[in-house]
C-alpha cells in the first residue's frame, strides 16, 4: 500500500511539471532577470503490478461420512447380543451363587440334624448306662445288705456260742452266798484282751448286798482267761467281746 502511494505522488509531480512547461511555451512567459534552463527530470514510470488480494476462501465443511446403516445395525445387534450375553451370564452367576448357598445351607442343616441325632443317641446311651449302673448298684447294695445280714446273723450265732461259753465258765466259778435272795441282781462289766484274758471287772449295778456283789466279782476273777476266745475273728472280738456285761441273779446268770 505504501509503494502505491509513493508511485502516485511521483506521477502527480511529473504531470505538474509538464503542465507548467506547456503553459510557458504557449503564453510566452519570460523571467525578469535570468533565464534558468530547467532540465526536466524524467521519471520513469513503471506500472506496479499489484498482487491480487488473496481471497479467503471459506473452509469447506468436512463432508460427513456416508452413513452405513447396515453396519450400524450389525454393530447395534452385536451390542445387544453382548448385553444379552452379559445379562444371561450375570443371571447364571447369581443362580449358581444362590444354588451354592442353598447347597451349603442344606449341608449345614444336614450336619445340624446329624449332630442332633448323635446327641440324642448319646443321651439315650447315657440314660441306659446310668440305669444299668443304678440297677447294678442297687443289686450290689442288696447283695451287700443281704450278705451283711447273713454275716450279722452268723456273727450273732458265733457270739451267742461264745456268750454261752462265758456264762458256763462264770457259773462254774460262782459260789452264791447265803445272803442271796430271789430278786437280787448284780451287773458287772468284764474287760478282755484278744487272748481271752480278763484284765478288769467293774460292778455297774449293785444288788444292794455286799456279799452278793463280792461273790459275783470273785467268780469273774477266778476264771482269769477264756482261752476259747483266741480262735475268734478279730473284728467280731472288737465289736462284741472287747468288754462283756454280765448280770448275776440267784436263780440265773444272763449275758
């Protein structure tokens, strides 16, 4: 644009000089003093080729690709098929999980029922065992009681035989005093050792007659020892013959 203006100014100046020169020639104008010869400057006029303005072409809108409806349908069908498969897979997974949970629950219930059955069987066995032990215990106790009764009867029978022996020996060694009367009774306690020896005589109940009491005491001391007691069972001796109470009366002698 600047070069174009410079060029225009130069053209105008050249035209003005030429017009002035033409006017002088035709009018005959002369200067008053001196004539000055002006050599015209020739200005080479050149046409400047103006570059054509670039016309900004609007950008062409990209052409829309041609829609392939068949391809879109195929892709949509693929997506639908994939969604359907995913949905079926999810359903199958959920069903498998549910079946597994049901299987585990069934196994747990089966195990629980089995444990209950075993516990019930054990309870019945325990009850049967307890009943068996109770019966055995009662039977053993009955047998023991019966045996104890038999033993007691046998001990009493043996003890009676020894009592008769003691009574006979005391009676043989007792001399009734003349003062003895019916109704008198003296109770003495004889202390023995397992060899049958008499180690002590104590009057527990007096008859009221000194002579009668002394005769009873003397009868026990004369015996000194019941040798037959040496063959007695130690247990029986300790229970029944460690000490023996004997009642003396004029008509009888009782143990």
